[in-house]
C-alpha cells in the first residue's frame, strides 16, 4: 500500500498549496466556522461591530458544533478539487446535526441566497441567516430538505453511505463525497454500508469518496473506531475493500496541506480506477480510496470553559458555551467568534470578500446547486409498456389460478427493458426476486455484483440492474439515494421483514412531506414497496415470518404522502403497479401474495375497480342493488378468498339472506372524509356500507387498523373486523385463517349471528361441524382438506 503523506513529510517537502492558497483556503474555512457559530448563538450584531451583549444572543441555545468544523474543512477542500478538476460532485453529510456547516457553506458559495433571496449576502442577510437557525418557524439543526445540496438529512444516523452509493449508481460522471461520523459508524446500517463497494461498477457508475471523520466522541462518551489501534482500523477498512488515506492532526496549516495532498491523490486514484474499468471490461474489482480524517471534536472552539476541557472532548458535541448570563461566558463566546477574524472575511457591509468568494466553484458545479441533489430536475418519465398486454383472461370470476406476482414480474421485465438505454430504473430486494416470483426480470438483466462471479452463478454480472443483498437497510438506502437523485425503482420484500426499515421509511416520508412546502425542490419518483410472501402463506416458515404490521406504522405519516394498496388478483396488481411507477412524491405500499390464487376480475373490471379503490362486487352480491341484510367486506387477497367462500356458503345454506360484497383495494378510502385525498365522502361510504347493517370485514393485517380508519364513520359500531391476531405457527394456509378466526366458516357464522332475527341454527351447526372436521383433518394429515384446496367461486 502506498505510504500516506504525513506531517513529517511536510517538514521536508512542500505541500501542494502555496502560501497564498493556504491563506485563502484557511480564511474560507474560518468564514464557514464563523457563520456556523453565529447560527447557534446570535440573533443580532451578526458581524460583532459592537461589543457582544446578552440581548444579541438567543434565549435558547440549540444546535451542534462538535462535528461542524470538520464538515466545513472537508467542504472547503472539496471546493478546491472541484475547481481544479472540473468535478461534478455532491456532498452527503452523515454526522448528526451538521446543519450549520452546510448552511454556512451554501451561503458562502451563493446558492443559499439564490434559493432564499431574503437571506442576502450582507449584514442584514447574515443576521436573518443566524436568526432562523433552530428557531420557531425556522430551520432545524441538521441538513434538512430546506438545505441546498442535501439528499441526506442526518437527523437519524446510519444512512449517509447508502444514500451516497444510491446517488452514484448509473451516474458515471458524479462524485459523491460522503462524510461518515464516527458515532454514525457504530450503527448497524452504516457498518453494513461499507459493502456497497461490491456493487459499484466503475465502468458505468459514479464514484463515492467516503470520509470517515474521527473526532473521537458521541454526545457523552468516546466512539468505537476512534479508540481502536490505527493498524486495526486499517485492517478493518482494507477488509471492507478500501484503500485508507489518513489526515490527522489539529494544526490548521499542516492539516490544510495534508488534506489538499490527500484529496489530490484520491481524486487521481478514482480517475485511474474509472479509466481502467472503462477501457477494460475485465478489470479486477478496484480498491476504492477512503479518507480517515482525525481532528478534534469542536475544533477551533473554546479550549476550556469553567476549568473543563471543551475542544477535543465530548463537551463540545452540542453547544460548547452555555449559560451566557454566567460571569465570563459571554466574553468566552465573543473571543471565540473574534478568533475567526471576521473583519478579514467580510467587508463592513457583511459581504464575503471577493478573493475568498472566488474559491467556490461556479454555477451547477457548486455542491449546493448541483442538480443531482435536487433530483426532480433530472427526472425522466419511465418508458412504460401497456400493462393491459399482460392481462390474465378471466372468463368469469374465480375461474382460474395464477401467481399474481409472477404476472407482475413480466410487466417489470419490460419496464426494465424499455429503460435500459436511459439506465434509470433498478429493482431492489434482499435475495428475494426469484422467491417473490419476479424472475422474468432476469430475462433482460442480471443481479449486480462486482465481487467474484463463478461459472455456476445464475444471472449475476457486473452490469446487472437487480440489487440483491441480505440487508433491507442497504436496499432501502440505495433506493432512496437513487430516487433522490432523479431515478426510479421498485423494492420487493417479505412482508414480515420490511419492519427492519421502518425507521428509514419514516425519515423518507418526512423528507417527502417537507419538500411539498419547498417550491424549488422538484417532485421525485415515488418509493414503491411490494410486500409479499405474506402472513397468510407462511406454511413452511412459520410464526417468525408472520407479521403484517408495517402498514400500522406507515399510515401514521401525512396522508398526502402515504398510499396503501391490496390488489386481490393479478389484473388489479398490474393496474396498481402501473399507477405507482408513474406517481411522484409518494410512498406506495403494495401488499400481494405470490402463491397461486383464484382470479376475480378481467382487466377492464380491474382498471375500473382500482381507479375507484373500493366497490361493490355485484356478481358476488345478491342484494340486487337494494338494502342488504349484511355487508361482507374484504381487503387483501386471502381475505377476499375467505369472504367469497363465506358468501358462497351463506347463499347455499341461508338463501334468504341478502348479502352485499365490498372489496377494498385502496385501504385509505376508508379513512374519514377529508382526512386523506382518497377518502370516500360520508355519502359514498354510507352507500357502500349502509348506516345500520352489520358489516363483517376480513382484513389482511391487524384488525384495529380498519377500526382506526373508520372510527368516525357513521356505521362504525356495526363493523366487526377479522384479521391477524398473532396466532401462527408452521401450518397450512387455511389453518392460518382458522387460527385467526378469519376462515370462511367463522365469517359465515359471524354474519348469521350479527343479523337480527335471522334463524339459521342448522347452517351454524353445519359450519361448526365443517370447521371441526377441518381441524381434525389437519391434525392427522398435515394438510388442508381437499374440498378447501379445490374450492372455486360459484361451484355451488
């Protein structure tokens, strides 16, 4: 491994920066630090043109300084290499709450004022910049969607490197500088993220330059990677497949020279890697560079306060000097800010000195203005096949079996094929593309891998567009980065394990909600989930794979963002998937089984039904459009099957009972009128569910979600919801619904019991007998009864 430049080398060898370049670069860094401190502390006297007074400071001091000087240091040096090499680069900041630094740098380069004209580049604008930070109605302390150039908020740690790699995929000219905080590096998601280099193809993708920022501390204690021997850290990163370069110290002139020399070296290495890969398709997997920046926590801040160490300790993590009314503290703050020599950085009117402003790149080369960090600017519509071409023929409801997701796979195959030239569509999943019956995609592309590929591997290549890795975190983070930089994608996952990314989903949904109120943020492609291998067909995996609760959390997000669909068959699944892939700024959750299932609607009926999201299935009902005795409703493929089987039983054995069947594809239609864009009006809801008749509702997930959505509806008290109740094991598909009281016999019995005055004791006894017979059969045979397995709608 080539020797990394050290401080000792600089004693005998001049660094890459001339004294004039060093002076200006250091001044630029001081300006960013000054603006960062000002945002945390000041609401007046922005340039310290008069002695600092308590009334010039904020009454509540919020924010994080500890990581910020390092972020500013890297940003300033990235500006230099961008200008030197005409790089197309964006900046991803992983350390939590590094917002003041990114805001400061985008202000210095001019992009902040372009997006927010009221934040002018003068004393008045600087004061507004300071006032808005961590202030009611202002901006948060992390790199939120309000921050130009940001695609990673940093409010929750662990996702920066995944977002960076997602941004680099299919962007061959893009360099993503990703700062990984050493506290962040302790998270499971980030620890796994280092393996992303095995999926980055230097021939067709961009590059990610990770900068592991070791400042030694979290909020109140040391970090793991900062306290292990250097040799061990090197071994760790080399083991991950990286080539480490160290920049270590606390003396600014030496650190500037070290960083400049190191960045020059790694940029050259990246260019060599890409040139070789683009010249030689069989080039070995490269060892990508990584920079380890070791600098003090709270660098350039107060050394001590009240006799306690601040710089270089955990005490600088948030606000280094608090209690400004305490004797001497205000003076410490003033001296700290004056140490940056603002009079050398800004003229008397607060304008950044022109010779320093000239150090920033121009136009879209500024990292805050790069369109890749505002992906909607670059978004191209997918070329879409006509989903009707993949229609399953349904001569009459319930007349045939299909694996619905296998049909979807053929549609996704052709979406992939049509967009190969644009290279703007990828499919993600944790080793489940085949398992989830989407195998047709492999007719036009492969699984992506830059690691060793054996002759026995199937559909694995360096230019594959299916991203499979057994980490839901990686799939989610890559896809988010890919979407945020202006592309499209689809994520399939086992239903029970999508919970692993619940927190990531939360963060992305919050991002989408925030950007709705930021006019310059252009809409991006929606985040599309397919949740399959679901709770009702885990007959060989058992209880561990049975959990439909992701949606319970998902619907807590703003209704403008969340969409949830339960297509009951292949044609409705095709219609829903086409709609989701065309949508913008949503999170679309599609829940559909992969096992062979009865098909209910022809394509024309499916399109109409999905467009409404909910409707009466007249062919299954016998109320003849009049008032029913009971409504049997269903959401999800298995609940639909069981409701229709219950209806079949009731129509045969209780023929006088008038039944209305309602199927719900779009579960958000149930929410109270005005609560969601898809909500039915009260009049429409009452027309479907009546105002006073019993409603037996079979739902795919936990029953209380339906009650949550419908609790303000007029007929809610008559709703009796059956769904998953945490009853499961390794058993048969039908036995699963039996265990959770959502089987056809129990649904039929419930209906009879709920209809006032209905005399059908013989039918109830028959259904109870059938249920007991089934349980006994399963216990002795280990499978479902043939009459259950072979049931068809309308056979009676």
